[in-house]
């Protein structure tokens, strides 16, 4: 690794690195996964209703997963999977 590559990941260039980050895709009907672990998706966002596929599909969403439903008008809603990975159950966190 060259010195320049090493410097780009130092605490002195953090502001530059954050400024040049590429944003994630906009919300759409397909939930966008932000973080996924071996036990399933832990954080996601999108326009899909929580009572519709794929948010009701078994084997995808980890217990404790957070899903942010982005709304075109109004504020977004945060949901928590209070069920299991085999049987997701979404509860709004108002």
C-alpha cells in the first residue's frame, strides 16, 4: 500500500472522505438493504408497505430488523420486526 492510499484513511482526511461518499439509491418499491448480517437483513428502507411481499417473506428479515418506510408526502415511518426471521411481524415505532 502506498503512502497516499494509507493517508486517505486517516483521521486527518475524514471530512474529505465523508464529503465524497456516494449516496444510496432513492426509495422505490424494492426495499433497499443498508445492513445485512448472517442472521438476515438488519436495516433497510423503501416504499413497500410492511404487510406486503417481500416484507412478509420468511427467511429474509432478522428479528429486530429496522425498516424505514419513506413517504413521498409527510414523514417517514420506522418499523421494527418484533417477530422472527421465519415469521416477520412489523410494529411501527411512533
